[in-house]
C-alpha cells in the first residue's frame, strides 16, 4: 500500500478579483441602497409640501425630479427639534432659517433635496427647496441649485468608504486566519 501526499502551495498573487468584487458590492450597498430606500419612501408617500415650488421649476425647464432627502428644524414649544432623512445638500436659505428658528423669528424651516434633470443641462443636478414658516403663519419658499458637484462628492465618498470597508474586512479575515492557526497548533 502506498500513500500519496499532496502539498498545496498557496499562491503569492494578490486576490484582486475578490477585492474588486467586494469593493463594488460595498460601494453599491453603502452608496446606492440608502438613496433607493429614501426615493422609494418618498415615491410611496408622495409628500406635497413643496409642490408649489416644484410647479414653478417645471415651468422653468425641469424635466424630472426625485426627492432624495429632507431636513427640518422647528420650534415645538419646549425646545427646537432638528431632523434629517436621506441625503441632503447644503442650502444657505435653510441654514439661515435654522438660525431664525433658534432666535425665535421663525416657527420652522424645512428643506427637501432633489436629484433632477433640467432641459439645458448635460448632467443630472442637485437642487434644494426650502420653506420657512414665520411665527405669524406667513410661509415663504426658496430654491437653491447646487449643480452636479454634490453628486460627485457623494460618489467619491462612497468609493472611498467602499475601499475602507474592503481593507477593514480583509484585515479582519487575516487576523481571524492567524487566530485559528494559532489555536490549531
């Protein structure tokens, strides 16, 4: 009777294919999934709080718009409540309104962030709408076009976070292998 022994030599090549797949998956999961959830939420609830301003923008060349975030700051009597949902871009009018709520000049200020396409644009753009409610009940609306830069920034952060996630899980995997090898011997 003879015995046959096979020794498997581990490849010294780096697992680029696995890393690239993990990076793509984590980038899509961390970047696209939250936007899809928020868009689906606003698609089902169909909030009309910014409908008057959207109608004005449609007349000015807005082809389509998808709400991807919202933020609010309001005086609830015993204090000031801030909330944020989804992906939001900066809006100077909302920042000014937030300080107005803290000062007592406004009852509340609200912002909606949209991903949109305008007729004259080559790329999708981000714009924000804000609504401020004065203490006497008067309501004012405003819009701020942020352009394509917030989209580029968001994608850059998603890509970088995907790289960090792959490195983190790779380090965890290597440390786990070392721990198992140590306990086995």
